[in-house]
């Protein structure tokens, strides 16, 4: 037993040492890739289109996506620069992908940049590529050791869920001389996990310690009379009014995301625990459920889908909502067009909040002047719900039938009639 424990400790020590060596050797004051590329608006539109292409595939259907050398560089640089000033150069040679990555580091004594170079290739005709070469700065590491360290970092960090979400549907990646072809197969289970992760995983560019929207949210809850239902409008109106005061055209989209993420965390995630302790006195303020049309689930659907749309894209959010209802028809509470209407309205809300600086600012102004939740969510309570799979098939056949599409069109029309979305 002691020998086994000693071996485990030696293994952990070796892993930590290897990780430290990797980081130390990769850090320096000179970038391997110049950080001069500024993405034009057209580049950003193209990058988003590439990244969202996979969401068009229906669950349990197999699809392929072809990406050129230019597409790969555009999408990769867009992703990297969402988090820090970074650059990546991807080249294709001899059926292998070569990545040269430079990221800017926070102020430290080791250096300004971290530089990593690696290659991916389909070894022994494998369906998925593996790491064939890895350099941390100038240090060349054995590819298997580097792959092991990277996997351990992902496995024991917050990256794990996102990594699984991104890679699980991929069945094969073929690398040719001028492009890569990705074959992927999303399933319903993956969509449910994606919905939960994206809805609760909004990234904040405002520190929790100084998030003014959390303070405003806490103030609203403290003032609310617990004898009455808490309307989602009571949360959205003051937070968007604050966003309208704080924002410039350049920051409006990010401020809107923070409003949506803050409210979604309260409504769907942790309730009072979503608010920092120094803001919230839990001895005087209790958890209060949020409603739309006297229903908690509608508020949850609306704001969760808005959060998914703000952090990912509307097409993905709508598909997730539809698939959840089909799943509920089989094993849950039944298919609900009422829930689906809340999903679709939330998608439209999230799109309007983040579509452009002009749209973001206009929504802030409109939401600061609302008088009721009917201003952003049409009444769906006359729509069918609680349909089992057998009843759904009897009444609507499938989601491709004419009667189903007419019902969806009716929901879309109700949402489009609201002035806030015009």
C-alpha cells in the first residue's frame, strides 16, 4: 500500500514538474506570431458564421463541414481574441495542421507572451487527429507527454465541460492539402447539456465584486412585497435602465450581456447565491421566484434562452428549445408550445440585445420604459401543452408538418408584433 501511494505521489510530482517546465519555457518577451491583425467587421461576421455552422444540423443527423486554410485562421483568431490579445497562424502541410500560437500574459516577471507550436495529424489512418509535435517556446517535448499534460489540465479545470461539449459530436476530421473536413453527429443528450452549460455559463467582463447589476438586482428584491408575484419585468426594467445610463455605443452589447447573465443566474441558477455576500444580506432578503403570465417556467425559459443567444447564437437556442420539448413529450411533462413560445421570444430578445450597437442601445431605452412583461413577451397561454409523444404525433405528426409550421408561424407573428422588436 505504501509503495502504491509513493508511486502516485511520484506521478503527481512529475506531472506538476512537467507542467511547470512547459509554462516556464513557453513564456518570453518576443511573440512568435505578430499581434497586429485587426479583424474587420466583415471578418467577424464570417468568423461567427463559421463557428455557428454546426448548429444548423438536426440532432441525430450526420453532417460535414469543410473549412479552408483561410476559414481556420479567421475562426481561430476570432475565438482567441475574445479572451486576450492573441494570435494564431495555422498552416496545412503534408496532411497535417500546424499551429503557432501567441497569447499576451498579465503583468509578471517571466515575460509578456506565451508561445506554443504544435501539429495535428491522422496517425495510422485514425478518424481523429492526434498531437504529433509540440513545442513550448524553443523546448521540443515528446508529443505523448505533451498530450497527457494537456488532457490533465483540461480534465481538472473549468475547461472540461466546454471541451466535451465542443468535441463530443465530432466523429472524424480529415486533413487534406488545402482544407479540413469535419464529420459530426450531434445528439439530443448533447443538446440538453449544451443548453444547461450555455445558459448558466455566461462569461462576465465585470468582476463580481463590482458588478452594479447585481447590486441593482438585490435592491429590487429587497423592495419587493413578498405577498405579490415577482414579475420578470421588475428585474429587466431597472437593470436595462442602468445599462442605458452606463453604456456607450461601443460598450452597449457587453453591458446588455451582463444584464441578461445576471438575471439568468438569479432566475435559473443559484437564486440568492448568485449575488455576492457583501451585496446581499441573506438574513433580511429571501429567495423570490420570478414569473411570466403567473408561471415560473415561462420566466425561466425566456431568460435562459436569451442568455444562450447572447453567449452563443439564436439558431442554436431555438433548436435546443424545440428538442427539449420533443424530449419532454417522451419522458417529461409533455410537449408545450407555451414553453416553446417563451424560448422563441427569449431568442428574439437576446438577438435584439446583441445584434448591433444601435440595436443594443435601442433595446436599453425601450426596456427602461416598459410597463408590463407583455411588452417583450406575448401571451402564449392559449397554446397547446402537456402533449405526450403519442398525442403530439396524432395532432401534429412531426415538426415538419404543415400544421406544426403554421403554429410556429403564429408564435413568430405574435412576437414580431411587439414594438420592442421592430
